């Protein structure tokens, strides 16, 4: 892995000008790494990912202190479309897509951020998720939860990201589908060198593929360790801090 790609420097986030969601959060993400961002429900994981992707203003949130740098360039207070064009893709929880459109139409729409090379990226997505090839003309609203999760990850790949942010991708999935999700994350890293940040409450499979772990609790980073050095007891204590 190379030098840091993403740097979050002392970031504090408020909602509605008063509610503190993150306080003095700092972390770095190395180029080509897989980072696990762990923490209990309400710890601030989603807020941090949305701060990176520029999505906070849509929920009356604001970075009131600190800075977020991507390849040395600030992302703070930039429009999410601009951030997306820089090469950052966020897969939010809720599996957001155009459910009245078909699978093919959703993948095509996602490629409009970076249309060049869309054909090659589509081939890659369909090789990762072969079932999508059989469902290209199916309306997305008819897909199962697991199929939707795979689709929205595929849509993120179609945007040609250099940094992929995944917000609790295992939520509501069967153990088999969870395994499939993290197998794909591992392949994206191994085959194309994609940098990935995955926010989860706790998933053993994620710790097996991650290179670095940060733990959030009550809006602050309470632990930073390598996956091999982190014990279940350490994680439990961090969640209670």
C-alpha cells in the first residue's frame, strides 16, 4: 500500500447547528487499503462517511471544525457531485437506487459520472455479480434485499471510484449474502487495487480482509489497531467507552 489517500483531520460535525454527531475525529486511509470503521449503532459511522462524500447538507449537518483531504485536496464543504467526480463513491444503507427502473437502466445511470470506459466496467460488474446479467431487464423493485445490495455496489463501481465507502453493507442480509459482499470487496482490492472503507457494527469476515481498523463510539475515535492485534475483549471495551 502507498501513502495516505484520505485524511480526516480533527473533524467535528453538528446537526441543526447544535447536535454534536462527531467530535475531533481524525483518521487516515492508505491508498489501496481496506479500512474497517467499526462501532455500535449511533456511534457516528454514517455521519463520517456522509461528511467525506459531502452529503451532510441534505440532512442539515455541517462540518464545523477540521478538514477532510483527498489526495491532499480539501473536500470540506464541496458539493457531493464534485466529490463524486473526484473518484469517491458512497454506498449508503437503505440500498438507494431507482426502483422503478430496470437493473440495466440503474447501472447505465450510475456510469454517467464517468462515462468513459463504462462498457469495460459493466463487464466487470457482471463478472462479479453474474445474476445481474440474467436480470438486466427486471425492474429493480422486484429484487430481493441481497440482490439490491449487490446492485448498488455494482452501481458504485460503474461510477469508476478510486475510493469506495460502504455503509453497513451486511445489514439485513443472510450469512451467505454477507460472505458474498465481503468476497467482492476483497476481489475489488486484489484485482483493481480499489481503496475501500467499510462501516459496520461488527462482522468477523470484515476483520479478515481489513488492513486497518478504527472504532467509533459516541462520535469519537476510541481505538485504532491492526485487525490481528484486536481482540473481541478490546472491541467490547471500545464499544462501551
